[in-house]
DNA sequence: CTGAAAGCGCTTACAG
DNA sequence: CTGAAAGCGCTTACAG
C-alpha cells in the first residue's frame, strides 16, 4: 500500500522526546497520564506533542501489550430495523467502555459468519458480540468460543453452546401480550410468522400457548401460520390465516415487521386493524408507533439489551466475569391502537 | 488487560519456523503466498501452521508495513433505514475489497463525530467513508482531510470542502418525480420535510421547482412545509399543509420516512392516499414497497452508492485516484400506488 | 530458493 | 522522578 501522498515519516514518541529534551519512556508515561511525571515535564512534553502534531499509534501499543481495544460486532441482518437498533445499542456502549467496534453484517449467511470470525481473530479483537446467523450451530462456534476469544451471543440462542447469552424474555413477553388480547375478549388468536427452527419463535410461541392454555382456549398448530420473519412474510401469513375455517379475531406476531406486513395486507382487504381485528407485534421498533394504526407491541428494550451484552463481554475480557451468564431482559407491553384496546368496547369483541 | 484465561504465549511465526525447520522469513513468505517458495517447503510450513493452530497477527504486520486494512465508516444515523441500507452497502464492499470496517454511528452529533475522527486516526485507518452529521462544516474536517487521511463524503455534501463526494442526483430525481405528478394531473404540489439548512433538501427542492416552473405552476415558499426528516416530521408537515388556504393535491416528500409519516397522518383523517391525494417519497427504502398504499418513490440506489463510495476511497488509498471526485448517481422513479397512478383516472385528479 | 538482520512505534520492568 | 534496554510479531531488502 502506498503512503499517503506527500507525507513523510510520521512523528513518533522519539521525535517528541527529542523536542522536549526527555526520553521516550517519559513521553510514553505522559501519554498514559502517569502520576509519576512532574508537572513541569508533562507540560513540556505536551507542548511538543501539540507543536509536532503527533498522533498516537495504537497499533504499536497493541503489539507491545498484546491486547487491542477492538470488539467484533457481528450482526445477522442490519437491514432489519430491529437489528439496526441492536447495533446502535451495542456500538454506543462499546465506545463508552473505551473500545472500538469492528462491524460485520453477515446477512444470515453462516459461511460469511465463519469467515468474519476468523478475520476478527487475526485482527486480535478483545472479544465479540454476535447475533448469530440463522442456522448457526454450537459446533461451528466451538473453535472460537471461550478460551480463544471472549464472546457473547445476543438475541438468538444457539442451542448447545456454552457461550454467554443476552436477550429478551420472549416467553413472558408473548404471554403478557396474549393475555391482554384475551382480556379484550379475543378467543381465536393466531400466531403469525417465523419458523419453528428459530429458537426465538419457539420461545414466543410457548408464551402464547401458556396464555391460551391458562384461559382454556384453543392453541393448536392450526393456529400458527409460519412465514419468513419479514414484512412480506407477515402478508403471506395473514393471508393464509384468512383462508382457515375459523378466522382468528386477533394475531400475535413473531415480530413488528411481520405485524406491520400483516396489518397492511389486512387493510388492503378492507379489514380494519384495531377494530375488525387485533394485531400485536414484538420488539417495539421505531416504526411501530408510526404504523397505521399505531402498533401494540412488546418492548424488548433492544438498545439496552445491546448495551448489556457489551457489559457482559467486558466482564469476560477483564476476567471479572462469573464465566457463563444468561440474561433474559424483562419486556413491557406497549398498548397502542392495533389491538383495539383504546377505542373498542370489550363487548363487541367477545361476539366476534 | 488480562490475557485470556488459560492461554499462554500465542504461537508466532518463529514457532512455525522451528516446527517446520525453516527460517521465519520463509514462513512469512508462505503466508503471503509468495511464488519464491518451493512447493515442498510450503507444504511443510502449512502443515506446521495447521498443527500448531497458528493465527496470523495482522497488528504486527501493520506496524511493520505502516499500513492497516481498516476503513472508518462513520454513519450519521444508523436508526434511519436509509442510512442502515447505506451502511450495508459500504460494509459489503469494504470486505470485498479486502478491508475491514470500523463503525461509528454519530447520531447527528458533530462533537462525537470529531472524537471518532481522531480515534480512527490513532487506529491508523487507511481511509474513511462518512455521511456527515448535520451541521458539519468544511472547517471542522480540514484537519483530517486529504493528505492526512483519505476520506470520502457520502449522501450529504459539506459545502466548501474539497473532499470527494458520492451521492444521488437529488435534483433530477426530484424533478422526475414531480413531472410524473404533473402528468397525472396534479397542479398544487407541495414539498414536505427537511430544512433549508440541509444541502440535500435544497437539491431536491430545486428539482421540484424545475419541474413546477417548467409546467408554469406555482412553486413558491408557501408550498414547502419544513420539518424534521422523520416519520413524526412527515406527520407535522402534512398537518401544516392541510391548514393552508389552497390544499395541495399531491406531495413530494424529502424522503421516504417523511412520506410514510405523512401518509399515515392523512389516512387517519380519512384522506385516502393514492386516491384523494398523491404522495411520493425519495430513497426507496425497503419499507416503501410495504407501506399502505405502497409508496411511489425515487430509488436512490443506496447500496450501490455505498459500494461506489468504497471504491472511490480505495482509489484514493492506492494513489490511483484522480484526486478529487464528485459522483452523482442516477436515480429511478418507482411508480407504485401512493401517487394514484395505477388506479385513478387522470380526469378525477384534475378537478381536485 | 532460503536465511540473518534490522526495524516498525510503542510499553514496561529495572536502575539510578 | 527519569532514562537505557529489551522485546512485542511481523516484513523486507540483502546475501548467498
């Protein structure tokens, strides 16, 4: 690689040392704000740094200390607003902790994920936070896990792995949402979106079933309509549900984008969401409150979870971690208009 | 920082050299796939690498060659789906070019941007791609620009800077969209969203005015309703427009999220978008086609633009660049239902 | 085709 | 309180 045009040898601590009339050890010490250095000396060095436009070479320091301040941030799908929000939460926390994030968007590609994991290791990242691509196996992570490189998994569990995990409490979040629908008078409630191969879907479905079973309501497989966890998937899933013998009066969706896709498909058929039918999502992405009608959903506290994952990783890097941690963040039901709560009397819905 | 638990000194090229019975120079050469090395020797070295589980230390190599493969990727607002898509385009291209992205989301904070720029320089990034935070001045970038560090600005121009720029042709994109609205019979067309302090808004407005002026239509300041470039801003802007003496029959919006916010606000008032009124956006984010009704918009080819910016940066890093480049990507009008094109006869609209 | 040597820019005991 | 020395893991002319 060519040197930047016009630049000669960059200035280093020895240049500073010479200019300030001290040794490079002393310069290094002032750079670390060591209390050992006399104020007068420190100022002299700082002046030289200023005058020569010195820029600290962190790469050199890393080689010497055999440690870097990089953390790998591997996101399964950055185009998905939920994961974009997660990324923002992680990124912000990483900087605050004095680290710097190397990004990789795997786009759900396990092979790309494997490559990126190897590359990050070569760059000497201090640790990795990863929302695993769909289909990631514990086996494929074993090479990197634990001893080799601190790592925390977030948002999607990988079964059988012994890596720390941070994510929302999907089961209780879904249960609470469905209980709300039941309280509103709904009896035929379907689950929309995702596939049973996804741990997150299974967790949310079990919350749904908890609530239905507890209320003595039907909750068999015919009430779950699987689809891709996307807006288009949401459309397809509702459309399938509309063809069923007993049409649901409400839907709990795998996530917000499924719910949004579903509500639009419903609207196009003249079915008024929040009145003719209830729809609730999961995640509370920014878009949810701006949907028409505003979406009732389960707030996963996505950003905070990202920040939490960063802190768990730090504990692991610093060796202050209890080793293996699993954290299931509490969720919060956010009632807006799509479930009909705000302007539909319960009575109407019971007869639905 | 503590060493990872349980690990001792990591294996280096000298370990490999010893195991393979060669010098470390030879090991280095096989790592670079040098043709100088005899096949038999290469295999022996590769076997040792495999057996000892050697991992290449890129940091050390960087120190030696005084160059890294990092590129800084500074995004003004990753929560905005438009910029998330840009980030995905850049990230993908960076990896393909053999580089690795360090991410920073400035969240429109110029101070954070300044910090991040300094930090990235200390990490020795080979270059930077940045969508500048609102309010970024050429002055604030001067310290980093050009000689110090290759840098390309994307999506938002910073006036007075001499940095390379890559973005969509906002003016012609907006003009084309408005021409389409005029062809549909609209006469009172308002511009919604953004502020005149944003170069992008000014460029899009000038395209709007070009089209209006050419058709001999009114296009004064009273037809532009400024707001934050967000969904909430879109709501506010349409609401303001609804209070004006002569209500517009169509809207060209600063971007898609403004258009989406506006269409939802309209829908809530019983105004049917695509029938009672036309709405067109700009960007073509993923959400646009899933809006209700699907949004007519201007495709900015966001991902491709991100990839292009990465390539411009590479040329600069490798010194093969013509120095300063400005690229205005062509746009494409995507006609869906929000403008009324697909199912509203022109006649109805003229009388509106 | 391969090896010995120098050096990239730092940090960190160790002396003094 | 400050300096001299060693060394982190590579690459790259230069010899041979």
